């Protein structure tokens, strides 16, 4: 057993001593999207600080925790607060919780985030279904020795976001009359926002939305054989055009709440059908 697998097992065992239900679906709640937790019938909560080998949380204000329970008749494990690369965590720490949730039994990852709209047709408050991603973070979470007990050395990412799960989300959006954008998510290391020139560049290379998370977790989830579905709350216009307004974190958080209401409804109904 590699050192990584040992650490994953230790964290898994800690959780399983208090929690017998095996989660089918793992959910990562992005900033401003915490509202989904109100729909979860919670059985157990683990502050990150209590779980062996979990990174120490530096997250804004609240500490972050792992909640296990039931959502839409499915056993779920929910990350309230994630670890960002820009906070200074090594990539191995950013993805550690995903590996633990996989070890607990989750075969599906639902990942959410707040993102800027590179695509000029996107407005703050929109929800975007992630169809694919581009990694500009300059780092890959799988660099280093590979443990084949977790996944292959060279994992395939041609369908990093599961087409069937995308179909479910699209049909739920239609039925529930929730407007849904779709496109390519670009991972930007941050923490500074992009310059206007960088945003025009990210549009040119095929990006529709840009954010500072998600891609490491999605790579780790695919590596470990999970199916992934991703949704972005579009919080600001990020076109880099001459009318580009300055960015503010406060605006991002406020607009994530607006998009969050739609996103929560979408995820809750989609999970029922997974
Ligand atoms: N850029 C990067 N990350 C973000 C943005 C953005 O414009 N908005 C929300 N997260």
C-alpha cells in the first residue's frame, strides 16, 4: 500500500466508525452555493479538522466540513468548503477529499463553482453546465508517483464530464424551466482575477467560463473512475471587452447566491434521477 492509499484509508476509517451508510454521490459545494445543504437530511457531520490527514482549512470565515446524509433518496457525502490551489495547498491536498469520498463508496461526483462568464452571451446569475474543461493552472494533481490502486498512470479525459449525466441535467432544466447555459470551464490558478487580455485569450482558446477551482478535483475523480457532472454559477462578466468592469469578490459572492437558487433546484432534481 502506498503512503497516499494509507492516508486515504485512515480518513475513510475515521468516518466509517461513526457512519455506516455508503454514499453513492459526492457533492462539492462552491462559494455561495452552500444552500443545497438545507435539502440534505444529515446523518453525520465531520469538521475537516477532525478527519485524519485532511488539509487544515484556511477558508474564509467558516471551517469547512464533510456532511453525510440523504438527498432526493440518495446517500450523499457533501463537502461544505473546498481547498483551493491559490490558498497554497499542494495539489495532493486539494484532491485528497475527493479520494476519500471515492473510498467511502461514491461513484459519482457533482461539482459546483462560481465562475466568470468569458462568453459574451452569459449574464451574472446564469447557470452553466460544464461540458469540458481547459487547465491553465500550470499544475496537474496527478504529477508524482502513481498508485495504480487508485487509478492508471495516464488517465483518459476525453469524456471528463459524463454525457449521460449531462443529459439528465439538461432534461431536468427543460422540465423545471430553469434556463441553462453550457460550455467549457477554464481553470485559472488565481488568486488575482484575469487581465482583460488574458480573458480575451481564454475566449480564443475555447473557454466559456473561468474560475479558480474544480479542474484538479475533476481530474482526480476521473483518475479514480468516478463519473463527473459539473455546474458553474456565472457571477460576473469576464469578456475582457472594452466595457469590462472591475471585478469584486463581494459581487461574485452575491451573484453566486442568485445563480445558486437555480443551481440547487437543478442539482436536487437531477440527483433524484441519477
Ligand atoms: N475569474 C476567475 N474566477 C472567478 C471569476 C472570474 O472572473 N468569477 C468567479 N470566480
